[in-house]
């Protein structure tokens, strides 16, 4: 990240750390937020059972 006070202050505000947050703290917060988002997304995914067998590669058999 560039050494920009305006950018650092903006990012710190976005992640609720305040204007005086250091880049390292901001980066850690982004990692935490992304990890939480991924954990939530993974807990809500329901996989369909796999149907084993032959498949057709003809375009007329594709679902539309």
C-alpha cells in the first residue's frame, strides 16, 4: 500500500479501527473480515449429490 495518510485513514475508518490505525492493523482486520465471510458462506452451501453415470455432450441435451 502506498504511504498515503488519506488512504490509511479511509481504510481504518472502513474497518472500524479509526483514522490512526496502522497499515498492519488494517490488513489484519481485512483478513479477519474475509475469513468470517468465507466461514459464513461455507456454512450455508448445500451441495447436491453427485449423479454418477454417462453424460451426453450433444448441445441438444443441455438444459436451457
